């Protein structure tokens, strides 16, 4: 049997194929249920124990060799199939390109609008400490304002948390940059909220910060009006309502004229003609001082908006959960130059 094994070994080595049929005939001849190895192993069973001992190893080697050879032949065939043999003048197959996620589209559009008026982008960490999210922004310890945003703490350590707003990046930038500062901070934020069509525990914000000498509320208003018109159309009206944030004084919330009815009143704006889109205000002098910026010399404004909120207004997709499920049937509907 050992002699025959040597002969088969040579035969397998020399086996050469040019197409799939020949590959299949190799498999049938050697490896299939009725192939050579099935026969040889049957025969092997009948050998006497000491011959078995001498033959077994050879037989196993031969089988391994055949299996390897089969794989090798198969790979070669696949490689040669790849070699081009076609008509170069044929039009190419259209490539299906993906599309950007609506949150990315809106983020890019917002960044590009603010870059026209000199704002550059900065980013900060998602896992933050209490100072950057609260204390450095004039939230006193135990102040109820901290409850405005339900916070995810990390491992019971109240100092380490997931940022609840991108205002934390304001603090990081003010610590490291001398005014004038004109920056926007896009990023993901986290709040401990039950997930529904209108609320999610993860969402995205873009924050803006402008600090220089003689910055006034009029500058804030004009900047936001410019943004609203670029983003939602030339006819967009804005409205500022007094509000409260610990880190801005005075503070306001900005509404824009309803993107659906243009201000006439509809069920999206609940017949008010306006939709709320962001929070803003003049940076509180305490916040400037906490980051060692001279509040006698410098003033500034800040604003923060939710990206999904703007996407909802622009695309009229009113279930927040859709933005996070990553269903391609949803995502493929968005196409834009951003
Ligand atoms: N950080 C505030 C929020 O998440 C928004 C805001 C930013 C308000 C900057 C004023 C100034 O609600």
C-alpha cells in the first residue's frame, strides 16, 4: 500500500486544471464519498495492526496533501478568473455610493455656515469631569439647575460623567485660548432620558462661543439671524425669548418662524407660527473669570443647538429614534452636497 501511496502522491502533485469542471473532477476522483480516499481508508481498516502502524501516517499525509492541493487549485482558478478579459469600451457598472447620515449632513451644513463668518471648529471629550460640564459653567454645587439635565455618572464617581451638553467645550477652549475666540463645537451629548419619539439619551449639539472686546447682545442677535436665514431660508424670522442658563446672563431661547407654514400657524408649530431651536446668551462674567479671562476687558456670547432638532425641521422626520437606528432605508433617502 505504501508504494501505491507514493504513486498517488506524485499523481496529485502533477494534477493540473484549467476550469471548474476539472476542479470538480479532482474532487470527485480523490475527495468525494466514493473517491480514492474513501476506498483507501476502507482498505486500511482491513490491514493487520503492524502494517496499519507503518501505513497510517503515509495515508494521512497523502490525504492532507490532496486537501491542500484542492484548495490551491481552487484559489488559482479564482485568481485567473479575475484577470481581465473584457471589452474596454463597454460602459462601466454603476457604483452604488452610500449617503451621509442626516445628522452628519446638518452638522456639516451648520459648520459651513458659521465658517463663512470666521468660526472655526474645536472638539472636546465625551467623558468629562464635573468642572467642565457644571462647576466651570457657574452651576453651584447642589444647585437645582444641575437637574435641568439628567446626567449619566460613571461608576458611582460623581466627578466623572458623560457630558450633558457641548458647553463643556467652551470651558476647555477658554482655559487654553486667549481671546479673541470665535469657535463652534459640534459633538455628541448624553442625558438620562427615556427614549421616545421626542427624546433620546444620545443626541448631538453644536455650541458657539465668541469672546472679544466689546461683544454685545446685538452681535449675538445678528449672528443668529444670519445663521437662521442661511440654514432655513431668506424669509426666516427669529424671535428671542428671555430664558435662564447658569452660564449666560442675560439668557434667551431663539425661535424661528415655522419652516412648514412660514408663520401662518399649523400643527407642527402648534399654531404659534414659531419653533424653538436654540439656547443662547451673553457669557456670564463668572464663567470668564473661572477660566482666567478678564471679564472687565472681554465680553462674549454663546449659543447651543440640537442637531437632530434642526434635522427634524429641515427633513420633517419627527421621530428621533430613526436617527439612531441606522436603517439604510431611512439613511439612503438623504442626499446633499454636504
Ligand atoms: N447648553 C445649553 C443646553 O444644552 C444650551 C446653551 C448653550 C445655552 C450656550 C446658552 C448658551 O441646553
